[in-house]
C-alpha cells in the first residue's frame, strides 16, 4: 500500500528532531537553540520530484542512534562513528549518505554549510568503507 504524500516530510522532520533532541540531552549548551530548522519551518521544496521518497527510503535503513552519530560527525569530525554505525553507513550506501546530507542542506539554517555537509557525507562513507577492509 502506498504511503500518503505527507508521511515522507513528517518522517524527515521527525528524524532531524530526534537527532537534535538526543544531541541536546548529551550537550546542554544547545538547549536554548531555537533556530533549528525543524522548529517553525516548513519542509523545503523538493529539488526534484521523488527526492523525498528516496530520502525516506534511506531513513528507513538508518538506525536512529547511528543517525545521531552521523549528524554530530558532520559538524565535529573529532566525534567518530562506532563500528555498528559504520556498518550501517556502508549498508545504506554512498548515494543514501549523500541524499541525507543534501536533504539536511536544504534547510535554511544549513544552506551556508551545504558544501561541508556534502563533503563530510562522502568522507564519512569512505572512512567507514576503509574500516571494513
């Protein structure tokens, strides 16, 4: 049965909200950050038809704990992914890693960091593939 069109944007917002909430629990300095993209902002338009469907399929395969590690690693390279998360990154593949990063970069707050997010999504994938060798 096909999912209603609103499910995909809701899943993306929920994913990023969970990541942010888990980050706040570990780093209380972020507690007062009311500028996060999922508070009060609508989901950015799709860059092309079907993009959010692809992203949702990727999200179904990312462990939420791993999602938090990836999110944290994108902006702080000293925070490394554990072996289970690296296995998850390799399993979802380079295209899903890039698509998830691109989706994050669509939000207004992260637009200035799009190049970094894209670069780090590729580097993270390559690091994890290297660890599996």
